[in-house]
């Protein structure tokens, strides 16, 4: 089976580049359940694979996107597709960009709940807004 270069963010660990089999089952196993896809809010060519039931399963927060007020619960995978919709390897440029971007978005502490992360994200946004008003 063909493997593709992806970025994986696991609970309690920093994001890392890895190879993942190009199958639904491999993605499902990595995220620990039924999967959902969301588009990266800043990079429409990147999709994020996450556990569809992560919030209900009370998985800890791993990545936040303040641009869309969204926190990813549990393990997730950053992937890209070709024109036919098939998963392909991330380019070196995409990999570098994602790893840099995730340094400011990821939670390495496995005890932060999605609700706590969402609250902290909202507080940070309000603080930035208040600072710009002065």
C-alpha cells in the first residue's frame, strides 16, 4: 500500500512529519474513531482529519484555530489531495509551513479540555482586541 507524507498531531506530543498508509482505515486508527474532514482555515489545499466524536469522547484539545473559533479534540492528521480527490504526500513547502504554524497552535499538555482551550482562545482574542483599542 502506498504511503503519503503527512503531519500528525497526537495528544501530548508535538506535531511531526510521518508516512501514513493511504487508506481510510489508517486514518481512522490514527484518530481513534470515525473521521471527519475539515479544511485548514488559512490553506484551502490542506485538510485536517479528526475524530468525529472527539468532543463527546472528552478527548483533550490538541490544536486551536482562532480564525474560525475551533479546537480540535484528540489526534489529527494534516493531509492534501490531488485533483481527483486522492490523498497525496504533502510537499516539502507544505510540510515546513504546517510545522511552523502548528508551533503556535498546538497543545502539548494532554490535560487541557476542549472547553478550557476554547475559553482560553476567546480570552486571548479579547485581550488582543482590547490592546489594539488603546
